C-alpha cells in the first residue's frame, strides 16, 4: 500500500516536471520565432519597454498554447496503453 502511494507521488512529480520543462521550452521557441515578426507595423515604439513587454507576453501566450497541446498529446498517448 505504502509503495503504491510512493509510486503515485513519484509519477505526479515526474509529470509536473515534464510539464514545466515542456512549457519553458515552448515559450523559448515562441520567443525565438517571434523575433521575425515586425512589431513596428502594430506598435508605435517596438524597441521601447512596452513593445518588449508585448513581445514577451505574446511569447508566453503562444508558448503556453503550444505546450498545452504537447502536454495533452503526451497524456493521451500514455492513456492508449489502457485500451488493450
């Protein structure tokens, strides 16, 4: 009984760590990809602090959406083993 609980807690910890790493990697990739977007067409001063903050927020939002998809995909693929 105690070992089952320990394994469950360990699995939750690993799942949380994977989620954190995937989220950070996706945010970093979104930041890198957004470097090619010309924000000067939308923002008055893209090099100013508000333009940089907008860039950061866009990277976080885009990265989180992609990470959520990847984490869901990983979870779904792990659930497939219970079908058979």
